[in-house]
C-alpha cells in the first residue's frame, strides 16, 4: 500500500466502476429501493444531485478535520 490514501481511494473507486453489471444486480433489495427512491427524486426535480468529485472533496476535507476519532 505505497500509494497515498487519496490515490488509493481513487483507485478503489475506479475498480468498483469497472465491475460488470451482474455484480451490481446482487445489491440487497433495500439498497435497490433506496437507489430507486433517490433516482425518482432527481427526475422529479425534488432534489439536485451533487457532483461526485464535490462529494469526494467534501469527504476528504471532513476526514481531515474530524477530531472525534482516536486517530483524528
């Protein structure tokens, strides 16, 4: 694990994106229902999606400032 954490996370994200569709069909029914609900909200204009890059950046910034964990 010689890569920095951020690069490892990016690699993991790309690996997950590369998985074939049948893998995704194995999602638990509750996750499928949640994905459907959220997709419907976006299509109806009830919510605005946040770009993935922005979500990742916010998560990294949050993890850098999190002092509640024993290591933070």
